[in-house]
C-alpha cells in the first residue's frame, strides 16, 4: 500500500495556507512535517484525515481494493486534543473507540488492557480519564492507535506532555507499526525517534515546502 499526495493546497478561512504539496509514502515509511507555528502542519494532517476539504489536489491510496472510498477509512488521527471523555473511565473511553473505529481490512486491534500495558499504564484502566496526569492522558490517548487497527497514523505533536521515557516507548510503538508495513505522518517540533523523511513547511502561501530524506 502507498499513500499518494498530489498537488495538495488548503485554505484557512480566505487565506491560502500551503500550495502544491506532493509526496508518496510506501508501506514502512514515515514522514515528519516540520516548520514554524502557523505554517500549515496541523492543517495538512486534517486534510489527509478527511476532516478538512482540500482547496486543490488529491489524496489517494494505491495497492488496495477499489471498493475503499476516502483514504480516511485507513487512517488514525491523533490531534492536539486527546478526544477522551474525562468523566468516563479509561476502559470506557477505549471501548468506545474500539467499537466506533473497528479494524481496517487485514488488521486486528489488541485488547484494552493489553494496549494499556503497551503504554506502560497497566492496571489503571478502571480510573476516570480525568484523574490521570497530563502525561498519562496522552499515553492513554495513544492506546486508541492500538485497540483499533489502521495502517496509516496521522499524528499531531504526539509526544506533547511526555517525559523522556515515554518518548522512547512511543518511538518503539511507531517502529513496530512501520515494521508491520504501516505508514506514519507526524507533525512535530521534536524528534520522532525513528528514521523518517522530512517535509518542511515554509509558512508562506504559494510555497509547498521541501521533502527530503
């Protein structure tokens, strides 16, 4: 499977944020999106996830069944916010996401407690999500990536609020995902901890940015 982005442009309101972004990622590849605040990193991820409409260009998947619609059906999106209800327990939150997302063809999500263990937080899934520290909340939000399988991970500042040990743990999860043929696109100011290509957003309308290795 390959993720193809061709001539992508997007607006925020009436302002053109980026123009003519193109790249191809094959199974096992990661792309880190860098650039100053306001340069369009988060907007790019939201367009890839199907949350925002592109002004122009296309997002395509190659090497999969023609019956699949928008590529968002194969994507996990982890944004700035954790998208977890503070009043519900961790288990209730993850149960919802596991049921809502389901699994993409060819993959199988893992159990809730197994996912919590993988994030170093086993034994506390009975607690309300709002009871956890900011770092614990971020790690439990990452567990959504594991309980419902999607081959493409779209990550917006995924390691925000994490300490160094949690950074390394997350890098291990990403490495395993890539090793299993997954694809990762991450917008971050911090190193992702894995070998990745880089797309540098310039922050100037009409300039696409540069994709490098």
